[in-house]
């Protein structure tokens, strides 16, 4: 986990990670997803939304709960703030203010939003003991944006902040489009008429049965884990030997089992 640097205009500087310990007496860590923040604020004004967040934070801290923010959740909310004409602009503005209030450092009021590392940083750190510089920069800029919105909503006028809001919005749209394209390619590749050639089966129903069996197999899990290792090694420009690839594939399967079970 980390807390952002003190409130500053978003920049392109990649600050070092700061990883504070949870407050003394913490019994539970709380993490809200994007829909939770949007649902919490959908029927309220900005002022009322902020009051709800402060009350929630007070109750959670009293119960020994420590709230962390996900960089991806911040990004998904910021994705609707690049254009004031976005139909979800006000909903996401309120939601981001609530996120920032909810996850503001309980230890140091100047420390900003408390974050945990994004998926790419977590995997790279586990496999290679290095965090991608771009990921560090993105997390820093997202945390600064959340802090800026917390302090200035609804009057967002700082040029650097407005530029970063637009940049993150456009990049999120690009990533979502790419994800849809990739998923369509996967669906096409696993269409029974195409998959029958390599998985076998007498008819479409039989092919689907064999595909479900393959998706639950160790060979598929190993293939997926291998692709994951290669993708993250590419982020860092790391070249792996066959032995290193095999060992890090085993680490992925061991340390991050939940995605494979899902």
C-alpha cells in the first residue's frame, strides 16, 4: 500500500513509493470498487456526498477499519471527468470526492490518498523485484488528481489537472476498445467451428464440453501463467531463459492463484 505525496499539481515526475503501515489497532482493510462509490453518491449533491464519506470514514476508523483506494477505481472515475459534457461527469465527480475523503490518510493529513499497488506493479515486484516506471508515474498522477478533485470540486480549473484528466480519459477509452477487440478475437478463436480442428468433438455441444474441460486443465493454466510472465517481463525489458520462464510461471501459479480459479 502507499499514500500519495502531498497535494500538488499533477506532473510527469515518477516519485518513489511510500508504503505506510496500517494504523495501530487496524482489524480490517476496506476497499470499494467503482460501482460502490458511484452507488453511494448517485442520489446526493456534492456537499451531501462529502458528508456521507466523512461519516463513513469516522465509523470505519472507530471500528478499526482502514480504507484503501484502488488506482484502477480512481482511473475509471477520472475517465468520465475529461469532458464536462459526459453524462456521468457529475456522478463520477462526486464519487471521486467521496473516494478521496474515504481513503485520506488517517495518520498524516498531508499525506493524501492511501493506495495499494496496481496489478502490473504487484506482479512485476513479485517476479522481478522491480516496479515499471510508467506504473509508478501513473499511480502518482492518479493520486494527485484525486487529491486535487477533493480540494477543488466542483471548480476544476488548474490547467495541468485538466490536461491529465483528458489524457487519462482518452487512454482509458483506448484500453477499453483494445480489450473489446482482444475479447472478440478470443471468442472467434474458440468458436466451436474453429476450435473443433484442435480440440476435437463430434458436434458444437461436444466441442464446448471439451473446451470447458481444457479451460480447467493444468496445461491451460500453465499457458496462461506463461503468457502473464512474458507480458510483464516485456514491460521491464527483461529477457528470460527457458529455466527462468519456467520458474516464474510456477511463481505466478503459486502466488496469484485466485485469477486461475476464477
